[in-house]
């Protein structure tokens, strides 16, 4: 993964090809009970502040999912494509 600019806003761009089920990133960072612009939900009241995914966009049509603190490819993601996660997965 690589942080980059996508359509005028920041996002996460794949630097490797992923197929469905591939591990993209294992979340690591400070845990908090409160969501923030730079956090990613790991559970209903558990959020992680991981600088590597601080700019990952949330969308209704995600290319990845977060399960147990790991980001997995939900679909095939080619090099240069944006990695996104669900808007609300809890």
C-alpha cells in the first residue's frame, strides 16, 4: 500500500496486486474507544490510529474489508488501484 492522492483527496493506492482474501495490512497503532478522521474501526467501540492507513477512504463499494485487525482484499485489486473499506461495517 502507498498513501497517495486520489481524485483530489488522499487515499491508499495498491503498490502490489491482491486477489480476494489476500492480507493487505495488519493494523497496528494506538487503540481508542472513539472514532476519528485518522482512525479505522476494529470493532463497535475499538478504533486504531495506524499511520499507514490514516488516509484510507470509506465507501459503499469497498475493495477491502477489516476483520480482526487485518485488512483483506474483498475483490481483485491491481497495482495503482485505490484500496477502500466499508463505510459502516459495525
